[in-house]
């Protein structure tokens, strides 16, 4: 099982890649050494709160987004539980959109 540091690091890496940024580019934006960012992403280093806030701003995400690990679930049961939890938060409009998306993916 991954540690919190490893989960956080892989989540930062995932979000960075989704934004199309290299480690060097993100490091430059947040004013840290690329080696430090690399250590954070592999779970060998832990960012300060200040650094974490700068990363969030550079990636245009909220701090809480770094701690959403439900997609890392191992079993089908865990994935369904995570999905059910998210569905409980959705309003009617979002539920209708989700039905359309799920139908498109499943078919």
C-alpha cells in the first residue's frame, strides 16, 4: 500500500501531466529546484504548505484536489463505493449528465 507521501506525489505528477507541464516548467513556475519536485512526485520528499499552495496555484487546482486518491482504489467494490459517494454529492443536473456519460462509456 502506498504511503500518503507517495499518493500525494503521484497525484501532483498526474495533475502536472494533465496540464501538459514538464517537471522543469512547473519547478520554474513555483520557484523550486526540479530535483526537489522530482523527490516530491516519487514520494521521497514532502512539500511545505507554502510549496503545496504554489503548486496548486500553478496547476489551477484547489489544495483538496491533491488528496483525492479514490481513483487509486484497488478493487471493483472500492471503486463502486467511491462512485456512490460522489453520486450522493451531485445535484439533479449533474446526475443527468453523469447518466449520459456513463451510458456513452459503457456502450
